[in-house]
C-alpha cells in the first residue's frame, strides 16, 4: 500500500482529500504546514507528496526546494495543489510531476496520482 | 629857456599828538625824506621855519584841531639850497564831533611865484592834470623824448621817473607798433589829436594794452609838446569794441575857475565836450544852467565848498545836451590858495558817458545774470564751468567753487537723465550750435529736477570762447502737468475700474493704501456678504468681514507693498476666496497702493474636490477590482474546492449508502456555498456603499430579540466548545434603527470573534440603550490585533499580520465601519494581541 504525504492548510479540504485518498486505498499522512511536511518526508518515507502552494509560513514552493533528497535518495513524485499556477510559471526551477488546479474533481487528482506511480514504475 | 613847469605837493595827516600819521611819497623836495610816518610835526618843520613862522604854523594846527579850515603861505628856508614858497591848507578830519586828526596839504608855489606870477593857463592846466589824473600821463618833446611822467605811468610801466625822463617814448612801444607810432607822431605835432590802442611794453617785458590819447601843447615860447595819457585796458579787452568806442569818445578837458569873477577858462576839449563854440564864455551861472536842478545844486555846493575850504572836489554830473544826448562827466578840481584864500580852482573834466553806460550795462547784465531766477552757467570752450550764478547754487546746491572746472553734464546728469536728450545736446554743442532741451538733472543731494535748458555758444570773432547755459527749473510745472495727466487718466481709469469692479462676478476688487485700508472697492460679492461698498472704503481688508482674517492677510499685503505679486487663499464664512495682491507702481518703483482681487472660488473649489473625490474613488475602484480578482482567485477557490470534493465523496457513499457521511458532506457543501455567498455579499455591500446607494430605512423593533436571533445563527458557525453569551444590559429594548445594516454589523463582528478565537473560548455580546444611543459591545478572548496593525483595521482588504492562516477577505471590518458611519454612529476597537478584542459600536436610535 502506497503512502501519500498531504500538506494542506485548509482543515475541511484536508479532511475531504484524506477521505478521498483512503477510499482509493492509499495510506495518508498529513499536516497543515510546510515545516511539519518536510519532517514527515523523512519520518514517513512517503511514496508520493501532495502539497498546496499557498501555505502559511513555509510555502509549497519552499517545501519543494528543501526536499531532502539528493542523487542517492529515492525520487518521490510531487504533486502541487493550488488555486493559481502563477507561482510555478514564475519559477523555472520547479518541476513537479503533476499540477492539479483548485477546485479539482476527485478523478482529476486520482488520475494524477496514478499517472505519477505508473510513470515511476515505467521509469524503474 | 624856461624849465618845464612843475608843481610839488605834500599831503600830511597829523594826529592830536602832533605826529604824522600818514603822508604821500611824492612831495616837496626838501621835505621829501623828512616827512615820515610817526615823525613829530615840530621835528619836521622847525628846522625850516623862522621862530615866528613856526609859531604861526603851530597856531594854524591848533585852530584846525578846533574845527576851522585854515590856509597859510610860508617861506621855507632849508639849511642848504634855495628857499621855497609853500601854500599850506589845514583841514580838520572829523569823526562825528571829534577831530582826531587834521590834514595838511602843502603846495610848492615857488616857481609860480618866482618865475611867472601870471603863469600861462595852459601850463597851470598841465600841472593840475598831472596831479589830478588817475591815469598815466607823459609829456613828450618834439624830439620824441619823455620830458615828464607822472606816478601813474611809472606804476603802470614799472619804471621810475628817472628811468623814463629824457628817454625816447618809442622805447616803451611794442616793437611791431613802433613804425606806426613814429609815422603818427609828426601828425600829432601838427595838431592832430587822437586816441589809439597801443601795446605798451613794461619794464619787465610784459605787454599792456593801453588807450593812449595825444594832445598837442604849445607853450609861450612856441615850443611844442605832446601830452599823452595812458589807460590800461588789458583787463577789459573783453569789452574791446565798447571800450574802443569809449576811448574814442573820451576827452579830458581842463578848466580854471576864478571864484571872484565866477568865470571859467576852458580848454578846447571842454568846448568840445559841452558842444559849445568858442563864442561861449563860461561862467558859473551859465554853467549851472547847463544842468538840471539837482546837478546844478551839487556842482554849486561842491565849488562853493572848495572855494571856502580849499579842499579838493570831485563829482559826477550830467549836462543837458542839445538833441537829447545824455552825457556823464567826471569833474575833479583843486583849489589854489593864496594868502589863505582860494584864488582859483583848476581841474579836469572827463567824459565818462560810454564807460558809465558800459559799466551800467555790465552791472545790469551781471545783475541779471547773478540775480535771475534762471540758473546760469558759463563754461569755457571745452565745456568746463567758469562761472555760475546764485540761482544755480540755489537750484543745485553746488557752490561756484565746487563746480569750477567741472563739466555740467557730469555734475548734474544722473541715472534717469534721458540719454537721447544728452546726445542731442552733445551733438549740437560739438557742431557749435545753440540747443534747447528739457532734461532731468540731479541736485547735489541727489534730488532730481527738470530743467528747461538753453545753451548758446559765444564767439569772439570766429573763435569759440564760451558756452552760456540758461535754465529754469520746471519740475513743479512738469509735476503739475504730470499730476493733471495722472489725474485725468486716473479719473478715466477709475470710471472704467468702477464699471469693471461693480460688475465683477463672485468677487471683490479693491485698491488698498499703505495702511491697508480700502481706497476703493467694488464687486458683486460685497452684496452677497451682506455689506455695502461704502462701508468698506477706509476700512481694512476684512474689517467688516472677519476681523481675525486681517492677521492672516496682512503679511501677504505687506509683501505686495514690497513689490511682489501675491496669490493666496482665505476661507471666509464657509467660502473660499482666492486673493491676488498686485503692487501698483506709480513712479520710481514706489508702491503707493496695492490692487486686491478677491475671487470666490468656493464653487471651483467644490468642483475641484468633487473631481478629486471622483478620481480617488476611481482609483479605489480599480484597486478594488485588482484586489477582488486576486482575492477571488484564492478565497473563492477554497470553498469551491471543498464543495466539489464533498460532492465527489457523496457520490462515493451512495452504494452502499452511508447516510452519516453523506449528511456530513452535504453540510460541508452548504457551508462552502454560504461562505461564497457571504464573500459575494461583502463585495456587493462595498459596491453599494461606494456608489452611495445604501439607504437607511428605520424601523422599531426589540433589540434583545434581534440579538438573540443573531446569536442562534452565529452558533451554527462556532467552533467546538466556544461559548456565545448575550446580555441586554440596560435601558429600553425598543430601538428605531435600520435592521439590515445593523444585522450585517453584528453578524460580521460575531463571525470575526468566532473565527479569531480558539476552541473553548468565550464570546460576549452586550447591548444597551443609553439616552438616544444603542450601545453594542462584542468581546472575545481571541488572538487580538497587533498594535501596529490597529490603525489600518478599517482599510479595504486589510488583514492583520497574525491572520494569514485564517480565511478572510479583509472586507468585513471595512464594511462594518462604513455602515456605522452611514448610520451616524461610531465604532471603537480595543485589542491586545493574544488576549482578546473588544469592539464597541454606538448608533443613534
């Protein structure tokens, strides 16, 4: 069972997303801020990270830049959730595996996740 | 052969102590070196007189000191040499009644006595002429040598008598004239008489211009002499022509008068002077008839006195001439005394008519020049001042000595002197043409004045010698003209101004004097302010309007009087006035008055404000739009995301149906939709408020019931274990307020309290009616507002720095504030970060 790390500050939205992912047979670890999120990256060793861009404190972009993996580390797929894609377009150094705009339909998110995993499998 | 006739004379003044106070140089030979000032009379005369003679002499002196006039003839016996017969004339010299001194005139009559008791009248005349003439006199013999010269000539030429006598006359004539003189000499000896201007050479080589008269004298032995008179005219050569005439007319005649027979003996010259032929036998009565009464009296008195006292006489008289010709004669006579009696008077008559006229003319001219009210300047031919008159000094303040040698232009012209006038004068004078000009000059003290100046070049022959400038001060005249001009133009201006001013819309036009009082004022605004024009004249700018404003306005007016153009604004009775103060410069940069234009710009100002407001609102709206877009993109997406994901989840719980989960997610969708509605409503509210479309419709209702309903509604939003507590504290419960905005205010504040308070915290809503005000207090124990954010609390879209992870648009409090203001109320926020916030709203009810 794949483990997904969810970083989302809006409580209700986080709850809904967790509910959706669990219904799709994923194990979910979640937090409402970026710093805790980065901790969980090492602690929980997730197979995929879903992160909101507009976060209080450390933003999603900052989280992405501070991900602790180098060449040896296992490359974990990264999906951005955001109301706006503006921030990504402005920063060419950010290359997430997928981007899902808010509001999103459940199927959009799930197919993005599956896409990431299949891509990873293909790659491997 | 007889010697040349001669008469010697000594004149002495003797004091009461019988010492000589004064004596003449020329004198009777034996006495010459003895008669000295300070010598005692007795020391001088005793050696020459026998004791009886000296006694008589002393008696005469004493008598004279008693006031008598005495004459005596004494024989003088010097220790060596020949005897002399002397006629003494003693005359008291009076000072009031005192006789501090006497005059003794001693005439040596030895030769007259001894050689020729009845000496020829011609000889006597010559003798007297020699002694009475003021001019240089010389007797020339037929060989052209000086036989005798008088002191006058010696003084004139600088020679002593010795140096001249026996020497040829020609030696003293200037070299270039000698030939001419020699040619004429013979003619004179043939009887021609003439007067000529000659250049005579002095001993020191200096050349003098002298008028020389020549008269032939023939003595009893038929020996011929020339009598020459010399008059120095060097100084007066300026009046050459006139004096030349004078000289040609000048005749000096001689006469002898017998006091007993009253008969005159005249020389030919006198006949000529009086215009009589030789048939005329002059006697005193006949003579007097030649004069008018006054002159006749003077002459008679002078002669009678001379006969009586033996004193010299001289006077001026004007004989009545045929044909209305007027002559001035100068007569001088000297009595000859014999045995204490005047036996004869001999003298000269000189025709001084022309001199007199010249002198009178000159005197008149000089008086005119000196005393005229016009300033007179005479410059040399280079234009430097030689002479100025009294008027010039009066006018300019410069004394003659100050200006001598200075150019009048440099002296008088100043910065405002018209350059073209100066040029004109200069050009004319360079071409030696007369010129007239009105020009502005300056006095010594710097005062300007206008002068009407005429300058005329003066020529002698073809030589430019002087410029004469005559000017009159016309400053007053010009000023008067100017004033009249100004007056009439002022009057016109004033009328124009009056019309303008009275029709000046929305403003006041006025002219202020130096005391900041209105000299003139007009304008439509005066009436609007409830004033009358007449009230303002003589008053300060705002005396009748708003006294306090004077202090505000005066500094500006002062600057205007210093020549600045000033614009400023003043608020007055709710109106705004733009004031322009313009200095009115009349002359020499002096600001006598200030033109003040007040313009009511309230309307413009209002319009301007409107424009600014509109612009500001426009900017705000644009800003609002931008913010709306960015906020909408974030704040709308979250509830939309929630709604969408909850709907997706609902679909997942339908088979098998999980009612509990479905209901939970339906509630979430509902909340999300409500959140969206709220945000939308906020935007709409702001839009309405900004457009001014919010209308207050008051209704009466129970505030307690109203609040309880709101609490119930709010409870659906509260977090776990939060406590919402309501209390109506005091007063009426019925209020008269527009419910709609009130509901918005209270709900917004309650929502905020819930939103920014943690779970389990308490929230109080308290209402009270105090007087005519409804008081609403919402208190929480939430996160509070940082102090530095508090001033911006009510700004559109403002969010405090500690709210970033709490949803919100920043519109809520702004709307609350706007509604409160619209309802005529106030809102106050008290807050401490991490402790809580209290919002107090007060609304009239």
